[in-house]
């Protein structure tokens, strides 16, 4: 009998608790409800704070026409006796009409170490937050973390466009040997085009969508067309397992997405925007050199150091006959980087 009374008593207590929680929920004082509201408010504050920090970083680095040069770095790019970041900055120091461009370079750091290194160098810096992911190690080409980083980059660049900023995106393994802006001014105005993007091999036609693109260097203008492109591009992430973002964009081009969005796109000639996949034939014309077709950072550092030496040798020559026969050093370290990972 006592057990039945105890059971009734327990049910009454339980029913009372349910009614209490329900009543508290209705007037917003339920502790669980309040905790959820606090979490939501905290997230909104963090999102607003990050948005404000990005706006501030973009504004400080911007040219007068709201165009920013953006490069993304991580710990692997700032460590070593001669780091990839050091070489990248050497290009601006040694290049023709490039030193002032540092004032418009925004380094986006994927981890705390690279962010601190950027601040130490007194450059424009922004810390890229990625929940649950640490991008401080070297992301070897086509590894899972490499692909994740490329997609995170795409999302960030899309956010930049939505803030009204156009940008030149450059990988940190691109040597800027000349100011690229004169080469990017089509019909005297960069604004006449939505997107200009580098190629691994140039087929001779700057308007041909058959050119194999390389997303390591491109300039994009902020407008509704390009914002739509980046939204469509990033939306394919979950359906593109094993593909890097560049491959996905190449597929979108073949499907006619550029035409569908009404994009005006120019594909850049490797004579000027060169790379290890297809080397520029003319030292007098070359503007950038990209360590593409290379697997590891250590190999890129070796071969980009050779590029710097070749450039210094070219700059020291005054005889046009001498410069005409000058050739780039073979990219042996990058070639070997593929053999060691087979």
C-alpha cells in the first residue's frame, strides 16, 4: 500500500515539474530556454565581431577602388630558415613597380602562428577562423586537409565579394616580378571584366573556355554575377568528394555556368602569368611565376629560390642579346616531389 502511495506521490511531483517547466518556457524564464538563448546570442555576437574585423582588415588594405590583394598562409608557410612567406615578400621587394603593392596586400592567416608572424612583419593581417579544423600543418597537394583548406578559401573569398570588395587572389607560392595591374587592365579598365584567371597551359585564345584554369592567381570584380558564381561554386563542395575547388570550377566552366551567369571572363596568357606547368619564354614580359605542378612546400622553396636568382641575373644584364638567350633554371625539386609521393 505504501508503495502505491509513493508512486502516486512521485507522479504528482513529476506532473508538477512538467507544468512548472512549461509555464516557465512560455514566459521565457526556463533555464534550458535561457541557456539556448545565451548560446544563440553569443554566436551572433561572435559572427558580428568577425564580420567587423574582416571589414576593418579589407578597408585598411584596400586600394581606392575597393580592390585588395589577398593571400592565405598557415604555419607551414612561415617556418624554416627561408620560409615560403619570405620568398613571396622577396618578389615584391625585387620586382618592378611592386613594392608599393605591399600596402594593399592582406595576409589571411589560417592559424595563430602565421597570424603572429604576419603581425610581427607589420603587414595587413586577418585571422581566418574555421570551427573544429586546424590548418597549421603543411597540407600536401590533394590530401583531404588540402581540399578542406581550398574550400574554406573559396567560402572566405565569396564573403569578401559580398562585402563589396574586388580582389586579386594570389597563392603565396606566386612570385610577383612585375606589377600585374597594367596587364590586367583590358581596354584601360579592369572593371570591363568580371574575372581574369591564370591558366596551367595557355591555348592562344584569351577568351577560350577550353583553357585549363589555375585558381592560384586571379582577379575578380565584386558584383551580383561574381557573387552568384562563388555561391554556386561553394554549393558544390559536398557533392565533389575527392575534387579540389579548382577542378569543380573547371567542370562548371564546361557546363556553361559562366555563360549562364553572363560573366565576362578572360584567361591569362602564360607568357605574362607564368608557372612551372608552362614557363614564360620571355624574361622581358613575365609578370608572375607560380610554383604550380609541384607537390610540397620544401620543393617549391628550392625552385622559387632559383626563380629569384634567375630574375636577379636578368636584372643585372644590360645587353639585349644576353637577355634573349637567358633561360629559367629547371624545376628539379618540384619534378622530384612527385616521384617521392608515388
